[in-house]
């Protein structure tokens, strides 16, 4: 199923040919998830140069910043890359046009349906991949003519839906014929192999890239991700319909208290949330929102984007080469890494 290629560092990395690698023109079926305030041109270019697909997150940044980051990626790599729009952003229409004008090779979208923009993007030659949290939305997106979908389970960091990756990936695969990329909880080769076992033809990874050398978040945020245990994330925003997964800290506990307090107004909560991810990104790990997925508990180190991609590929290909009996035997020995 896999063939082997060699990275610039001389290490052998197995590759796998999927509809996702062919669609996007990439070597490995690994997409770096968009991360607002975090996924800039430098990180995106590093992942694309590593053979995956790097994505610039537009978040709520000014259009001029987005244009700069697109120029930066293009100056650092000649490989395909993408950009992501969060559709609840009031500037989404202007951003959508900018990405079309720039002929960004791949556009991913979060938090809703991009149906109004798909025609413009396709005309500009962009591949369109919405992130979905239900099979119903995936079906609707397929009818609108998108190229693939990312099925993102609620283990993921940032804005999330209700369903777990384990239930959502096969449900979406059964609902659509276009390629499905699994996101949420993929942090090592076991997770990647599991995503393929569930029906995925690629993975989107966010949290694992938070501690890439090329990721510009503050070292204190990175340290919190590296030291996180399995129960160290918390979801805020369930009351207002915008649930967000992040690491537990003073900020997230305060927000949860406000949400439980019937005297706190929605406006007060929104004021407390404003700018909270950015505060964490620049190092305020007490009063900022350190968005992160549950899979932070499997992230133990800082390493290059290239090593993250190569290790995911090596581990996933090795693990998926075993049959169930061999997996069971290795699991008994806690020896899943081949
Ligand atoms: C800090 C952070 C910020 C994120 N921001 C965005 C975003 O701006 N747009 C988006 O579509 N998804 C966003 N996500 C989701 C990721 O793109 C990705 O789908 C998710 O992290 C995958 O799950 P994982 O965290 O378990 O790897 C964010 C995730 C994190 C951790």
C-alpha cells in the first residue's frame, strides 16, 4: 500500500497515494489545521515543504496581514498550500474575494456553510474543502460541488461540534463519495492509522503542530501543551452555541463560572472572550484561551514540522501493516511503535 521516499535529511519516509494527495498535489495525506492567530505563512510553508499541506488561518486578522502571509508562503515554498476562513467572521466576504484573487490553491472553511463563495473559488481554480461536524452538512457540501470535506470530531482544539471523531468519520464517509479527511484527536501514527481505518483518506492535524519549532506561539503556551494530561482540556461556550475546546487555566475556569452564573449577561461573557486566544499566543497563559485538543496529552516535545510529518507517516504505515492479532500482541506489550 505504501512506497518509500527519502526526506532532505536522508531519513526514509513511507508515502501513501490517496485521493487527497492526488487532489492537492502533496506527498503525504497530512493537512496542518488552520489555527487563528497561530497558523501563519512560516508554519504553513514549513508543513508544505515537509510534504503535507500547510494552511494560513485568516482568523479575524486584517486583509493586509492575510495578503502578507500568502506572499510569505509563496516566497518560502513552491509547494501547494491553503488558507482558511472562519465563516462567522464579519469580513468573510472580503476575505473570500481576496483568496480567489490570489488563486490560493486550497481553501478550507470553518463554522458553517461556504456555499455562497464556492462558485467564485472554483472559477479561480481553488480547491474547496469545508470542515464539517455532521454527515448532513457534508452531504449538503457535496451537492454544492466541494472537492473534499474535513470531518472534525469534538476532541479537536478550537471551535467544535458535538460528535466524536470515532463516530463522525465513518458517518460522513457513509454519507458522501468525495474524499473525507479526518480531524480531531490525531496526534501520532496510531491516530492516523485509526483515521484511515474509519474511512479517512487523509488527516488534518492542529494541536500536534502547536509545538512545531516553526509555530510562533509563546514558549509558555507550548510548555502547557507539552505538560497537558488527558483531562486537561475544557469546553466553554456550550451555552451560546459556540463551543470551544482549550486547556484548563484561570481564564477557562472563569468563563465556565460566568456561564453557570445566571446574573452574567451574554455581553459580559463576550467581552471576556474578546482577544482571549491572542492573549495566550503572546504568552498570557493565565488570562488567555490556550485552545488545544484532547490530544495534547500525546504531545511530549517540540520538533520541526518536517519531523512531525515524517513521524506520523512512519508510525501510521508501520502500525497499519499489522493484522489484528499482531496489533493485539503488540498492544499487550505496549509496543505499538514498530
Ligand atoms: C489553537 C487552535 C486554533 C484553531 N483555529 C481554527 C481556525 O481558525 N479555523 C478552523 O477552521 N479551525 C481551527 N482550528 C481547528 C484545527 O484547524 C484542526 O481542525 C483541529 O485542531 C484538529 O484537531 P486536533 O486539535 O485534535 O489536532 C483550531 C485549532 C486550534 C488547536
